[in-house]
């Protein structure tokens, strides 16, 4: 990592902190709404790793009602969120490319896409290509072609690192009382599929004998 930073001109000074090629200070600011808990710990750990390679990194935690307007308003340098949509990435592809103002790798680009170019900020060619691929995905009824296009979008997104995922397939422990029946031993959790809706809760029942 240090070698890559050196190669792009971000040299470390006597204090170990890196600067831009022209010598001006470089500071990364990670903003998060996670003020406590494991997610906040994860953000702090990322900052610690970045500091270790000479990147002056600051974490600013705030409440969601402060954080959200800043994030969608394109006022955040590095935004954080607990990513989901992994099972169905094309339904609401906010992590694949700037889809709307919730795509915090470039919310102004997302506004441009959603508005058909009448608002927001025009993105670069790389992001326009992803937008075009998604439009092709939406415009075909051929399942095989949809799959091919979706894989291409995900592949390009993964290699671009516009979104950096630090952990995936994290466990979602579920606590169930002994007399609460018909709950699966294992289940898949994701926001878009509305867990626990996928567990068929209409068939849950309480065993009054226990």
C-alpha cells in the first residue's frame, strides 16, 4: 500500500504523514452515523489502518438526522453505511454506480442519472458506462442477457473501488424463545428482501404448552 501511494506522488514527510504531490496537507475525513457499537469500531479500525500507512485520517460520528442530509447533499468526503442488496444488486443498485442521491460514491452523479441529465453533475466516462449497462439490463427481457449484463456491472464496480466493502456475509444472530415455533435454524438476511419476511412469518406460532 505504501509503495502504491508513493507511486502516485503522495509522499510521506518527516512526521510520517503523506501530502499531495505539491506538498499541501492531505487529510481524509470519514463520516458515520454509527456513534457506538461494532460498526463504529469497524470505521475506527479502517482509520487506524490508513493512519498506519501515513494517511492522516479523521472520523466524525454524528446522529442519522445530521448525517443523512450531508451524505445525499454531496457534502461528505468518505461516507459509510452497512451495505446490503448483495442478493439482489440490480433491484436498487445504489452501490453499483451512482443510481441516485443515496449512491454516496457520487450523489450528484446519481441525481444526474435519475433526472436524465437535467440536474446534478455529469459523471465521467467510466460511470456513464455503468449507467448505460444498467439501462441495457432494464431494457432486455432475455434472462441470460440480463445475467451477463448484471455480472459485467458487478465486475466493473468491484474493480473500480468506488465502494469499498470491508466485511461481507456477516452473521445476523436471531434470538427466539423456546416456545416460538417454525423459525428456521438458518436464514438469509438482507434489507431488500425484508428479512424476516422471507422466513414466512405467517407460519410462526406460539406453543402454549412450553
